[in-house]
C-alpha cells in the first residue's frame, strides 16, 4: 500500500483525478453493457435456405373478333382493348409452365389440368378441356382456343333447365401439380400453381371485362440452425456470451481499481498529517489557545505520555485543553494548582 500511495503522490492530483474519472466512466459503461446484455437471448434459431423453388403458369392471350368499323376491320385484339360482345368470337390463349430452382433440377413429374368454370348467381359448371403430364409443358408453350359463341350457346342450354341469369363469370383455369427432385438433395418437393383468365359477361352490357391472374408459387426449403446471438458494436460484433463475460470482467476490474485508488488517495491524505494533528482536529471543541504566563501559578505539573490521556482528564475534570504556543507545541489542562501537560514529541501519537 505504501508503494501505491507513493505512486499517486508522484503523479500529482491532476493525474489522480483523471484516473478516478476514467475508471468511473469505464465502470458505468461496463455495468450498463452487462445489464443490457441480459435483454438478448443466449441463442437464436436461424433458418438457412437449402433450396428455393419457383413455379408459375404463364398466360397470354389475344381476342378474336369479326370485322367491324369500331375495330377498323381488325380481327385480332390485344389485351387491354375494349371487347364488344356483338363482335366477339373467341380467345386464343397461350400457356407455359415456368419452373426454376436455386439448385439444379433433377427429375420433374406431375400433372396439369385445363378447365373452364362457368358460374352465375344460381348455377355452376366445370368443363375439363385438357390434361396431361407437366413434363410436356416444360420448354414449350401450349395453346387453347375458347369459342365464345359456343359458350353462349352452352349457357343458353343450361338456362333452359335451371333458369336464366344476367351476369356470368367464365374462368379458364390452368392447374399444375408438380413433383420436383433436385440434384444433391435427397428430398422431393410438391408444388401446385394455378393461373386463370377470367371473363366477366353481363347480358345487360355491350362489352365484357377480361382479367388474368398468374401468381408465382415459391417454396423455400430451409434448415434450422441454432447460433449464438450476435451483438453489434460500433466497429465489430461479438456473440452475447463473450460480450457478457467481457463486460463482467471490465466491471469487476474497473470497480477494484477505482476502490484501490480511492483508498490510496484517502489514506495518503490522512497519512501525510501527524497523529497529533488528527487528534487535535477531532477534539477541537475541547481545545482553546493560551499563553505560558497564564499557567505559571501552578504548584504541580503532571506530564502525560499520550494525548488521549489528556483528553480523559479534560473530560473528567470538565476543563478545557489549553494549547500553548512555544518552541514545541504543548497542551495542558489546568485544574486548580495542578497542570496536566502533554508535550508533542516526534513520532508520538
């Protein structure tokens, strides 16, 4: 401890104060980091993609109409143009199965089905128009012609049996169910995709609305992996266990150094003063200042070896302690013609 005191005495007050402030800041930061680290779980479950498979039935169409002035004698309309029922003949639809994977495709099997749904507020009918193996759709486009004149005649036949309606929805649906095997993955995947072309037919309107829906079906095969939670710092990151241990060690170390510094500084301040000065400061309420002439009338002088004994006499006799200023500091308690005197000697307490 003496060496530590000497170290701080040599460095001066500015260094000591700076060290205390620095250790306090490190302690606060470390404790804050330690407490906040418990807000994070020790581990997290992370999903690592092993394979990503996407499938979609792509649709495109053109509208076939009779020659008319409104269409400038054209017989083919593109999507987005107004389709008048009076001139409508049918739809040419092209469809293709699009399949992709983050890994190499292996064996592909499954089936597809093309059907037409006709629905009204009072009846529904499904008509299957095509089906087959999905392998036949990969790498090539299929085509389908929907004869609107035939559909209107078919609707009329049904209405004769169940009653007529005003509004109808005609949906041409392409349904693909695929089983996929990937290279280097001992697992098969089943994916279903459904695309459709919707025709909204209202007998009270001169035109029809046409919409297509071709959503992409995506399947992600992932592996769950348990990993330590990472805490991002300013310049780097570390897992929460290491961060917790580091802040704990930093807290203990900075707290210990701060306590040692404060003890050394406190003892250094008190250790620099003589013991008699410390006692004088402690019992200053009992001590008054005087001159030597004031106690020359005494008959007996009793010298005490310890200043504490003089304090006992002053307390028992209810007398003040007189501090006498001379070559050497003296303290005396005068009780009648008897004086109790303590003389400060080097090295005494």
